[in-house]
């Protein structure tokens, strides 16, 4: 399987004899500084947990974050030095990344390292996860494509949220979450991970708005393809993945009107000049208008999206190529701006909340994330493990009916107590 997990900065050893053996390995590799030994422990913990598979790790010369995001205080220079020493001595295979190709460096243990793990009697019990925070905050603008995380002062909301995520995180880590191969054999187990909600800081000047933009909660299974996710089991049981219906659009309805889209038809079904708009086109226009400056800007984002997925990635999916071709042909019949206007006409109750720039789009994303989290809190109270992929829920098959009945009607809760102020679109004109 092609899935390559990303390095987890929250892992460290908790057994003195393993620390001593690892320190001796570091000395044999020529390490002398304490920062190098910490980085070595981190790399080894990740490779032991992931087994004989590639693990993505950044070699960029940029800080890895403060205590909340990097609790062991790992330095990028120590990471890079440890990678090179491990490779030079035959313990790992390192494949260097490329910024231009958006490709991260990967590391993979060699037989020599796997034998060393066996000889030194490494075990899962010898590895701890050091939780720095369950809530992260990053700058809105990335630095050379890398997210920059911020140390923040806790609010009453972030303290409450951290406690709720902790309960959810502990439930998942008590569960056995496996990814199987197509033949039913075990590919990997998801373990010793930390679930976090990731927020974005914008220059919004009202009180208690630090955690109101973004808020997604990606787990280590998020980058699996939809086909691979079908092979996930939880506590030995097969799972099913359930999507929220028209999730972003329905989140707008739930927050603004207090209830989901009220009609029986598909919210994305629109017709322009007697031409039914293909659903994927209507969905993309709706999605991009949530964070655009204007319908024209949204139209440009839509074509850029189709072009990138079909033409600029190395191995485009057949579905993405077909969608791009569909859109190019449909544009010959219907103007993109007419598609955008048709969506606004179909949804007059929420129309003015479209096209209010990126900051408002990140706010709408947070509404969706909040509703998803409300579902997770209820399932956690019932002891039901559930994985999320943004707006979908992966649960053991026996809970399919329960989650299906909850996912679209669970209401939005204004747990920050600032919704009315945030809804005012005039507040975002200067962003």
C-alpha cells in the first residue's frame, strides 16, 4: 500500500534501559549533543511504531514549533543530522524530498535497524506519546509552503475543547484500529497517535475569536484514499464510512437558519438555461464561493482546481481527468458566472454569506468542524470509537444506523458565545 505516514513529534521513550541503549547507538554514530540524542529517539520511535514502511519527515530549515506543538523540543538541525548519520551507517534508507514537487523526504528502516530493535527488545510499551496540546493555532499565511504554529494563551473555550478532545483521543487509543490489505492480512495499526483540532489565526479584532477559523481534526488515517479506508477495522470489526449530506452548505444552513437545508431535493441540483449542471461542478462552485471575494474569483478558483487535479499532479486520477473534461465542455454551454448566480438564487436564505473572502470561508469551515465534533462528543459519551475524514465518519458497521441518523441533524452549538458578532459580513470587508 502506498500510504506514507508523517512523522509524529509527540513520541519518546519511557524506559531507562531503552534510553541507554539508544544513547549508546547515538555515540556509535558519532553524536555528542543532547539535542541529537532527542532527535534520534524521536526518529527511532516513529520507525518502530510504523514498521517497515516509509515515514514522511521534513528536512526544511525551519523551527518545528513551540512546546504545545513540539513538546520534546526537537530541532530541525538535529533531525537532519540524525537522518544523515543513520543513513550513512546503514540503519535507514532516506529518499530526499523536493519543494518544487511538493514531496517530503522519507525514511525507512533497513534490516539492520529492524535487527537492532529486536536485539535491544524494543516494544510498544517502551514508547510514550507526549501530549503538548489537543488544540493548535497556526498563522493564516504559510512560510514557503510550511504551516507556522503559534503558542497561544488558553481561553475558557480552548480549555473546555481540550478536555473534550482528550476524552475522544483516549477512547481511540484504547481501541484497536487496523488497516488491512485486500487479502485480509494486517498492513498497519494506528497507535500512539494524538488527535488535535487545528485552528487558523486571522486578524479578527473581537474577543474570544482565537479559535473560530478552520478547526479541522485530521487523524493519521486522513491521507488514505477512499478505497483504502474501506479496509479499516476497529476492534476487529469492519467499518463503514458515512458522509454528511452537502456538508459545507448544510453547515451554513444549520448555523444561519438553525436547521439543515429544508427541501427534499439535492441542494446542489441547479439548472441554467435548461442545462442541468453536473453535481461536481455545482458543488465546487458552492465550496469556492464560501471563501472567494466574488463570483468571478470563485469561477477562476474552480477552473484552477480542475486543472491542477487533472493536469499538474504526477498521476492524476481518471475521475479527476473526466471531471476536468466535463467542466471544459459544460463551459461552452453555460457561463461560469451564471452557475454561480444560480447557486445564489437557489439558496436565498444564505446567499449573502457567500463571497465574503477567505477569512469568512475559514469561519464556515469551522462551523462544519464544530458540527462534526458535536457528533463525536455524543459517540464518545457512548463509548463508540469513530474516525473522521473532515465531514465523514468511519464507524464499526454495527453503528451505521445510529450515526446515519445523527450526522445530518445534530445541531450547531454556539459554545463560544459570540456567534452573532461573527456572522456580520461587514466585519470581514477589510480582510
